[in-house]
């Protein structure tokens, strides 16, 4: 049981982090106070063309030297600094959050349609799979993840530790963790991010093994061992590398039952059968609600039995996806509509072009 | 006397409780091996002929018959076991290769029994199959690795990728290849009806397709083996799929031999060989001396059947199974069948059956891993066979990477077979592994087909429950999901090969 929340302004109007802090903390009974995190799009306008790498460093000396050296191999560091933090009475920081604004060298991924993202993917995997005291936990352009774990990591404490009200973004995701394992690891709580995509999950997929073996056969390395990690890689694989529209990617991850496919008109049936044929190993089972975002959209979807809650709200230009209606109302008391999509019915919100 | 060995100690001893016996003579009628005969007012017993097929016990109305295995002790010895000594006496007498029926009797640990399945508790809820769907439907054949899509004039997305033909099975349990000749027509008809009833498929074996099976041909996988018995275009066109047999788990690396006595008129017509002639399948296919030749054969068969049917290839599980499977996956084949070293047989040299090959659990795991590593997993489905004994074995095989399984011995047992291992004698009193008309008649397809269908149905229910308990509602989510297995008392090397964690981890 975790609490998740996402909000998107489709006209890219900026919201500071105070609202989502409020929304997430209203769901504190869904968490255990041992992990929380936020992701925000649009927060680094001054470095909009650089990939913002957020890294947890075990220490700012040896671990940082490893990251510096790796980044210099793959491109150029435009700027780097410690992420500003503010001590909280009950939150113990075992690591130093650092950020780099980085320009990958596209010539290092020859032949790729998205060379910069391939370089970023490679270097994130390279740093994270080694035991070098460094974990890259966010790596997109103009996006950043802020998270913490361990005792005292309630949503308010984590928000205040990073002072997320100082950041302004047009999409925010947040996660209130109910820890089941490795509560002390700061990289464990959601959101999980890989360049464009950030993911928060409430759930526990029963197909982790199948899904991990599948994405790893395409060169991804799962080193965080969380659902959201494998889900992020699946979405990146299906959307960026296989070119599926997001709605088809979601269909592949949480497909209709065969008995429903059998009833569809022929062309639709063919498409859905082919999706299950091609992506059977990507299909996720078990209870989950997922909210994912990239710079252009925010999506929410559940397992096909909808074993975990998902509530959708709309108000003006804003779309909200949440575990609980109360959280939406905490952020926007005048919310205009509240919906509870049926199992297997995804919610896709796109930013106006 | 041509030897000084005398007679061997009795393997079985049959006794009759004379107080219970009412001398109805059903034992005499039922025993095709001639254990019982009447002499005056007594029923006499010749235990030496007994195979422990239990037919007499099963049909004795008074439970008067009792059977004991190995009533005579040898001096116990850990190295010179009874089996090794008896094999030596046998070969000293005959100078021949020892033949044996059914699967390996080597007393080696069974890996399936050391793999424990997972179930959900509180962090994830189990799925209740009574309330929510759990999908066992499986498609066997090539799957695209990615899709080509196009937008039609209405703006809808349509599929541009052409899907290869797949076999759709409603449950991942199929009936394996046992030929007409090795088993009776009634046994084949019983299984074919069961396959039809349960939405699965059945293999013909390499004995051709008897006309009596034509009504079930859309449920038959026709086999092309090295002897090419019964193969012509009509045969290929009748099958739902075609399977090229390259090897067999019970006897990897060697061919097959159906003795002339078993080649009756009907078997002769079905196999397309002269009556009474030995049917010898060579060890290799004489048109396959390299992997590129396999590819030509596969494409020839596909060309002949207009690319409408999936073509499977079956190999025995041996040391380099992973490499073999990866090679076969590149040959236009749609599914690879891997037969483990415990796989059954009508007759195989004992030394092969008990010593050559590797366990199916390991073969499937390493094949699945290699295919994924090489990006070939969607090119072929994997079918595991060779000692699948119960529904839990099916679930474990799929979690190790298989798409579906074939069962053989289990299906025979459902028809009455007691796994006595004397199939090669052709005297099966259950009417299964025999061509003698009076024995074949004992197996009523109306009855036996129901029993086989019951078995598949029961396993399907159990698989559904096991998946539901593990919170998995579709079979493709179980496939290769080794995180849902744990190894109990398996060594680290084996766990590594299986890619399974130990219990408690």
C-alpha cells in the first residue's frame, strides 16, 4: 500500500511544489514514513538543453570522482553542484544528493535515432550497476526527482528537506512509500526516472521476473530491483525504441483478456492479438496503479483487475491522478470533475503543443 | 546348456490367497504374459513371466492376488547392485544390447521436486480463479519481436505485420508423440478425442496417421521422423502442425526400431512399409547433416503446405541443448520441443535411457536463457517434455521458460498403464502398447478418452489455482518467471544454471 499522485497543467503553467506536498501528505496513512519522493518537469529552464543528472553520492570525494570520470567519457559537464538541502529533525541523510547538467556526445551512439538518450541510458546503467557509491536517480532534460528513504521520510519531511516549494514545474508526480524492503535506501522510493520518463507505482507486480528478463534482453540492466525501475524501462523500450503510441504501449503492458479480444472487430482483434504475441513477456500482472510522465504527457493505468485505486480529477487546465480523491481535493478544493476509470481503462493527458 | 548362469532370482512373486479366490479365471483371461493357467482344480502361477502390470490385480473380483517385487535378496552391495549384476548376467548370456521400455530408472534426484512454487500473501493479494479470469490460453509458434503499424485513412492504427500461423491451445498441456505401432489405434483414438474435448493437441509419433484418426486431424500434430514413415503430402496437409523429430530424450543420438512382428497389415498401410518388415529409423535424418539442411527441410515442408502450418522440431536434451535450440530457432522452425533424459519410449537401449542426456528442467532453463540472450525468444515457442508427472511440473516447467508441455507416460497411465516398462514385448494387457486385436479391444475409446480428458481437465484446474495463488492471471506472465520459484536443497551451481534463488532468499 502506497499513495501516488500526479498533476499536469496542459498549458505548461507552472506550479510550485507546495501543492503536491500538501496532496501527498494527506495520504500519510497509505505510507510508513520510510520513503517519499517527487518528480517535476520544467524545473530547470536555465539548463533546458542539458540532461539534469541527480545522483546520490555515498561521499562527495571518491564516489563523485567516479561519476565525473564517467560523464567526461560520455560527453561534457556544463555545470554541477550539490542539490540544496535543509536538515530535518528526524531525517538522516546517509548520502549527498548532487546534480550535474550534462551534454552527452551523440557521436558515441552512432546509428541511433535517439543518440543522446542512448548515451544517457548507457551511462546511467554503467554507474548504477557498479558498486561505486553513486546512484543516478534522475537523468532527463529539464526534469528532476527529489526523494529520500529511511525513518522519518514522511512526505512533508522529504519536501522540506529539498524545499520543493522552491521549484516550479508543469507536471509533478509524487509517491508516499509503504516500505516492505530496504527501507533505508534512498534510491528505492519512487519516482523512478530514466531521461524522459518518470514513474510512480502503487502496487507489487507478480511478473517482475518475466518483465526484468525481457527488458534485460534489450540491454537494460535492472540494478534497483524495484517495480518502477522495470516499468520505466518497459515504457522507454516500447515507446522510444519500438515506436508504439503510448496507448498501445499501455495496452501491451496491461492487455485485454483473450475473451474480450475474441469479441472485437477483426482489425482491432488482429492488432490486440499481435500486441499480446509480441509483448507477452512485457505484460504486467498483480496489483498496480501506475502514473507515468514524460515532458509531453502524463498517463495513469491500472492492472486489468484494478486491484489498486486510481481516481482522476480535472479542474481548468489541470489533470490530477491520485490514489485518493482526498488528495486531489487537498490540492484543488474546487476540482470540477472526479472520475474512477474502470479496470484496464487508461487515462492519457497530453500537454498542448 | 549354453551357459552356467542358471535362472535369475524372481523379479516379482505373485501369490493367490486361496481362501479368497473363487477360481473365476479372470486372472487367466487378463494376463497376456501367461502367468496364470489352470491345471485340474487349481490355478497355477508362473511368477517368472510377471511384469507387474497389475492387470490381474485390477480385475480380480476378490482382491485375492498379491504381488511382491524382488522377493529374493542378493547380498547387498553399494556398488554391485542388483541391477548391475543382473545386467551382466543378461549380457553374458546374450552378448547383446539390453532393451528397456518407458523412461529412465536411474535413481537420480528429480529437480522438479526440489523447486518450490510461490504464493501471494499480504503485499500482493492472490487472485481467486472463481471470481476473476486466469488465462491459460497459449499460442504456440513464431511471434513478432516488434510490430509494424500503419494509420488507415480513418486515422485508426492498423497492424501491418503479418502474423505467422500459431496453434492455439486452451491449456498448456499437450499429448506427446506416440506412434501407431508403438501404441494401439484405440489408444491413439482415445487421446485424440481427449485432445479435441479439452482444446489441446496430440502428436502422431512417427507412425503415420491412420484413417481412424482423420476425424480428429485438426487436433493432430503429424510427425516427420528420420524413417519418414507414413509421410506424404496428404499426411502433411491433414495435420494442424508438423513436427520434425530430430531426437528423443530416452535415446539421444540413436534412431528407432519397430520390429517386424509389430508391423501388422494396418500398421504397414499407415507407415507405408511392407507388412512384417522391420521399421528402422536411422539415427540422423539422411538429408540433415548440418543445421542449414534442417532449414531447407523446414522450408520445403512449409512450401508444400503453403506456409499455413507451424512446423516444430524436437530434440533431446543434451549438453549443448542451448546451442542446438538457438540454431534451430534460426531455421524457420516455429516451436522447439525439448525432450528430457527421463522421457519415455516404447523401447530403447538401457544404457542410453539411463545414462545419456540431461534433465528437462535444466535444458529448458538454459534454452530460454540463451534464446533471450540472443534476442530469439519470440522466434520459437518452447515445449518441454520428458517426465512431466503432475500439474506442478507443468507450472515449474513454464516458470523455467517453457511455453507448454507434452505428456506421454501420464496420458498412458490415465488409460490404465501401470508403467511396467514392457511395452517392447507388444503384449500390453491394457490394450495400449500392443497390436494384438484381442488386447487392443480391451481399451474402449469411449471410456479411455474420458479418463485422459479428466486428467487434462484436473491439471488445468490445478494450474489455474496455482497461478491464482501466485497472483498471476495469464500464462505468459508465468513464462520464464523464475522469481516465483525457489530451490530447496539444490547446489549453488545448479541454482545458477536454473537462475533460481534458494529457499528463503
